[in-house]
């Protein structure tokens, strides 16, 4: 089964002012990211404002990204929803649409026991073909439910197609514990600033929202690491961390959209209840990004 690796970009969803999705801009974003060298596309997740989209819209986003990518890079569709029925409907659709795999966030809001979490993931994994890869997705600071190592291990034992986990909490100890599950289990941090440390620990890559508007620095980290140039890889990660801080580490998705627009890809706006920042604040952020990138160039001379 095809697993995720390298720079996996968590894509934004470009909404027009009237609330509709700009599918042309979404396709432009696909081309921009592939040309920049990212390894995989991951639409309709947290960065894609998934819970602010209807099931039908999420199907259309998946179809547009898969079609535009056209096999140039793997496309994993995030399918986690508020209800198991909607999650399974999107999982079925991802298979039919030609996705390379799916990600499934934990259920949200209601506190679940370990037994409930195991049952949930087992039901999703059994609704797709046995050779269709599934990644669990834990983001406890937002979802309210965590996935312990023992729970993930049990799901893995029951479902061979649970091939890995995206873990979006900055806890390297937990990442190491997930890796200890072994047997080729794939672990991906969702915290952009942990990309290089996670690679060194044995992770396969990063699922990164910040790589959406600034893919080049993340691609450079992976290339330098693969080439064995650890000194330059460390510097690239430190440079990336400066950009991540300026972009508020994805805490405000509208910043990603503004920066994409400044790069020629219409990022659109966020959907309510999310709100846009004042224009002068975006311009200040953009100026900081430009200044940081220029300093990287000056320091490398």
C-alpha cells in the first residue's frame, strides 16, 4: 500500500466572498504546489476548513484535486466528519474518485472511550478495500479526543490497512512511541517545526499547512536531509521556523490564503465563523515574510 512521505501539503480551500468554492483557483493551487516540489497533496483537512464544508462540497474538492494532480503526486483525502455516516460516505467517495488513500480525524466534541475510538476506526477501515491505505489523524488540542499508543496499536492489529498516523500535537515523545509500533507503521507530525527532528527520529515526512504558501523551504529541508547535508538541513529548518512563527503556525488560515494570493494563486477568504484580519495586518505579515526570505538569501552568500 502506498504510504505518505516527504512534504505532504495540507491544502487550503479557496472560498469566494459569496461563500462558494473557487475550483479554478483550487486547481491552480495544485499546480503551484506540484511545481514547487511537494511530494503529496492532502486536501479537505483542518487547513481546508473541512467542518465548514458540506459533504457534497468535500466530494467536489476531492475530485478537483485528484483530477488536476493527474497522478503526478499522490493525493490523500481527509474524510473525517462529525458523524460516522458522513465519514464513511466520504471514504467510499475517495476510493471511487481515485484517491491514493485517506486520513481520518478522531471524532470531535464528545469525549470517547478507548473502546469507542477503536470501534470507530475499525468501522471506517472495513468500509474501504483491504489494500486501501488509511491514516488516523490525532489533533487532541482541537478535537478533544486523543489516540493513545495502545489504541493505535490495537486498531493496527485489527486493520492491516491502517498504515499510519498523522499526529498534530508537538510531542516528540509520543511520536517516538508511535514509531515503536513498528512493522512499517508510518508516523507523520503535523507540527511543521518538527519536520527535521521527526525525520531524524524515523518519521516519513510532515503534513504541513505552512508549506501551502511557502513550499520551497520545506522541500529544501527534505532534499538536504536525503542528501545527508545535515548542517544545511538544520539551517533550513531554523529558517522554516521563522516563517512558521510569522504565519502563526496555521492558527489563522486566512494568513495562508493571503500569502497564496500574493504569490499569484487566488487564496480566497475564510468561511464564517472564521474572519479575515485587517488588511494592514496581512501586509505587515507579508513584509515580515519577504524580509525573512531576503535574510536567508543574504546569510547563504
